[in-house]
């Protein structure tokens, strides 16, 4: 009877996994269908589809959704069979490369200064870990939290665990225990976050980054890959907010542009849905822009990746301060906006397909 119940339980777990996987496939199919409609993607030719399918058959995939290839080809004008559809990346490849079971703890923003002590990070005012407030490694009471926030200028608050896309990131100021966010008392304002959040001072960014949009911290998304031979950077793009926005996430209305290794930006960038953008809201054309510190970003990402061996593919959010030092904002080990990398920079994993 005991063995029978174990088999029933195992079958139920397998069924749950199968349902979740099918639902994820459905969401991604709907996503790409919607995106192709929005950008009015040009359909691939029959020979192009055959080439894609024959290519993937060599890796054991007999059914591959060519609509992702269609979308990327329309966006950047580069056709390649070596694009990886998002369903293959998120549901097969990324889970094989990265230890998802370690992710909730090792991606906690409250632990980043301990995990990556060799890189500059935004100055932290207060941490909340499992409902307990900390300052400089010591437990503090709420009176001290209030004093620290009163003494600071503009601050950023954001969830520390399982956050993405700029969700619940807010800029605020506190005076005499009252925030400028809806004039809420600090206690009520923080209670909305419940637990596991971090409050940091606003980062001062390099003038070249600030020029992209003054109201947001504009960051670099840098994808790196590591194997037993070391780590290397595969793709870079810069994200910028819209005029008046406080964050640069494309999921909250911002847009991005790919960066070449010499620091030059691509002529065309894209928003979340693949709409082409050629200049900032302030009128700066991407084709006229270049960043002289790309080598520093590449070097720092490869260094940092060696400190995170449980994750073989990572997308880092990095900034540059006025002294041209690299600043770590966060790192992404799932939900890496893989589509963004391919949209901006083509089939970024093409040289690794055989190995992967």
C-alpha cells in the first residue's frame, strides 16, 4: 500500500509539471504571436522555415516554432537559423544551465554585497530580510529606520527577492517620518512591501548615461556565459527610460539599444514589443553615440561570473559612475530578457550551440 501511494504521489507531481510546462508553452506562443502582429512581421519563406527546422532536427527538436525567427529577422534584418526560440531557452536551456533551486537565495539583493564584494554597488540605507531591519550588518529598530531615512536625500526602494521588470521600484523622500509618496507615514509606506526589500541611495551615473534620460538610472544589460574554461561576454545592450520615468526597464515603457564591442551603439533600438526606436526622448540619435568604457563592463562581468559557478548563463545589470567605475545593480539568472539580446544583437548563442 505504501509503495502504491508513492506511485500515485509521483504521478500527480509529474502531471503538475506537465500542466505547468504546457501552460508556459501556451503563454510564450501567445506572446510571440502578439508581437508579430504588433510589428507586422514579414512572414518567412518556405525555404527559410525548412532551413530552420532541418537545423534544429540535428539537435533532436522535431517541432520548433519559427515565429521567433520571424520576429527577430523583422526587427534587426538578420536572418539566421541559429536564433533560439524563447520556449527552448526558458523551458529547456536555461534550467539546464542554471540551478533554479539556488536562485531565490543567491539572487536576493540584500546579499549582493556579500556575494560580490569586489564590485562597487549603490549605497544601502536599510535592508529588510524576512521582516527584520538591518543597517551595516546589525539589527535595528524602526526608530532607527526612520532616522536613517530622514537623514537621506532621494532614495530607491525595491523588492529584494523574485523581482523583475522594475515592478514596485519607487523613488521617495522622507522628512520627519513622512514620505513624499502620497504623503504616507514611513511605517505605512514600508508596510506595503511587507518584508524582503532594500532601500538605497540614488546612484549618481556617468554623464554619458545621464544624457540618455535624466530622470532614470540607465543601465547596461550584459549577458555572460561560463564553462570549465572560463567566462566570456556574449551580448550587451543599454536600457534607458522615457522622459520623466524613474527606471529604465523596457517592461515599464523604456527602450534599449544594442552595443558593439567598440562602444558604438546600433543605429536602431527597440521597445518591449519590437517597435523600432532611433533616438532618445531627448533627441540623441543612437548612431551618434558611443561609450568608451565597454571594455570595463566586459571585464567586470567576466570577473563577477566566476564568483557565481551555479549559474552558467547570467544577464548582469551594470552602471557606470562619474569616476568610470562599474557599479553592480543586480544580476538575472532567470527571466533574463533573452529575447532582448537576440533582438538587438542577433543569434548571440550561435557559437555555443554545439557545446550547449
